[in-house]
C-alpha cells in the first residue's frame, strides 16, 4: 500500500507505479502460486544466464532506502535487467515462499514448489544476483538457507533509463495478469474455503467509486497504509503470527475514470 497516492497497482505486497510522481514505499511478496508457478522454470526472457553466487548486487540496479518498520530496507529497482529477472513464475513463487516461511534452502523450496533442487538453487542465485534475496547463514550448497533482502520494492516507470521504464511497464503487466488470474481462480473456489473464511467480511469482491481531490486521495491512501501496516511484521516471520492466521491476498487497483471525468457533472437545463 502507498502513503502518497492511489494511482498504483498493488499486487500482494509489491507496488508498480505507472505515472511519475513522488517517492513512495510498499512492501513485497510476489503473487504467483497457483498455475502461474508451474511449467518449465527456465523459459522466457527472465532467465538471464549464469547467476552470481556472491553478495547480492545493490549497485546501479537498485537504490537502498530507509527501512519502513525498523527491519529490512526498501529497494527501488532502477535496472531493466533486475526488473526482467522478476518476470519469471518460479522466481516469484520462491519469493512468496520466503514471505511465508522466512527462510528456505533450495531443497526445501523444491519440495514446496514441485521443482528440482538444482532448478530452485539456480533461481535463488539469480534472485541474489539482483539483490532480491541473501543468504541467511549456515549450510552449504543447496542446503544453505536464503531469506528475502527487502520487505519493500519500488518499481516505477519514472526512470532515467528509457529501457528501465519499458521493463517496469512490462513487469507491471506480467504481475497484474498473473495476480488477476489467481484472484479469479481463488474466488471461484470459494466453496472449498474453511467455513469461517467463506463468511469473513474481508474476503470476496468489493468495488467502489469515490470522488476525491488529489489531497484527499493521498490522505485515503495513508489511512489505508496504516491499517495494513498493523500486520506488516508477520511477513517473513512465522513466529509473529497468531494461531489461525490465514494468508489473505488483498488487491487494491485504483485509477481515475477518465470517461466519467470528461462528462459534465452538472448538466444544464434542456
């Protein structure tokens, strides 16, 4: 969620900004576990060759920003290659698995995701190359644990490098398509949810139109961010979750309705 505006697409805990404006921050947790995480994991442009096994890169590919919760810092991506590295279903699934588990080895990840340990190890190293994950300490080879490097990702089309702006737009579309597919699939299986979640006031669909000024929109976004921030420390930390806590994906898609704005709102007399 953002504290500066409602003109973004928020997918799980990642923000994509498709307009130029001020800096903002949102936490991450990729959004592809269903069908989006299956299939050959090394296909498509996101496989960028052998990945470095050294320290995570935080040079020109990204900018480290202050931590939002006293924990991991935010991470503004400015390199097109780093953005394209995320446009891969298995890498997104690995990051999401780390949100849930906190730390995982390649072997553990392979058991969760139905991929080979070698494949998971390769993609974890690729994520490390671009600064998305770091070693959590202990273990060797495929038995070394990994954790996310950042709770906050900023991916914006407001880039100095035109190729990075294009990559950000493409990645935004990739995430939006995958997350909408998962939302449709999840909502269509409502009858299979635990009974108490079938009747929860949070789950389901809700759509509203609000007439707000830019300042009011920013205020609304800040208030919404405060609500979600209440549960922020449960990401990456299973020990912070109370018994019975369910991972619930909340999508916020907000955009101006220009076709309505173009119409007169106070039609004159006939």
